[in-house]
C-alpha cells in the first residue's frame, strides 16, 4: 500500500535517526559504562566527587591556592577536616585527665572545639569582625569552618584584592590557634587590637613576598586597603 506524502517524510526521518545509532554487533561485547568518569570505568574517587556538594569540593582549592606559607595552609586543611587537637577533641578520645580544664581559654564559657575556638567564641568573633571591618564587608558568622570557607570561596574580587582576600581566613585561623597556644602554654594574655594588627601585617607580608608585581606597600595594604 503506497504511503502518503507525510508518512514518507516520517519514514525518512526514522531511517535517518536509525542510521545515526551505533549498531549492535555480535563481535562486540555489551558492557556497563560508568558515566561519572570519562574513561567509563568505575572509581571510588569519581563516586565521592559525584556525591559531595560542588561547594564542598571547591574548598581545597581555596586552602591550597593562596599566598599563605605551606605550614599555614596545612593547619587550615587540618582545621577544615576537624582534626585540630583542641581540648574538646583530646578529651573525647580519652587523652586528658578527668580534671583537665577543657573549656575555651579565651572565654571559659564553652568546651573548646574547632568551631568554638575559631569562630563562635565571643572573643574570636571580635577578631573576625575587625577583619571584616577592615575589608568593608558585612556578614553573618557561618555555622562551622567548612561553611566559612565555602562562603569565602564564593566571594569574587579584582585580581589583586582577590589575592589578599584568599589569604585572610588562613591568617586568622593560624593566628588564633597560635594565640590560643600562647595563652595555654606561655600564659600570655589575649589582646584583641594587637592580634588584629598582627593578622593584617602577616597577610601583607605574605602577599608582598609572593606576589610578582605587588602595586602597593605593606603600609598601603594595612591602612589604605579600601
Ligand atoms: Zn570561647
């Protein structure tokens, strides 16, 4: 039975589509393909990448791609992984004596955890606020270090500003942890203004020493940033 004109067109379209399909051949074995990996083969790392939120995967780029010295980057990475040896952590794994003071050395009000001693502590919050004020940014303190770093990674500035911006969380976390150690082991006092200045100088020196053509002096970066 002859086809109508519109049916002929449909038939032609069907043939065209079928011709584009890879034909099954008896010589080639059918197999499963893992689409999350370009090679088509399954790997644990590709599954891990697939399951983790994209923002989480961006954090290591911030941690390792900045002007901070390697030892500072490493401490930041430990912090992000929750592996900082805080009193709360050591107490939990049974390393400390029962009577050891495990509260935060800055405020004494809560058990010393990574998120408390680097973010939530009222004394520490003032340090972050000082840095935000220096930068002219308004913010709400994130829930945890991972949230902080994800938020930080999301902010985009011009090239030179971005170099300084990416060094700030590393410098703050490094300086806070060293100050905490000074208080615990050397009996020093926590001085807010002194610490804020030290963090700014630290950042400016890192940027000056590693950036190829820093257009500003250390003094400019600290005082005339905006
Ligand atoms: Zn505290």
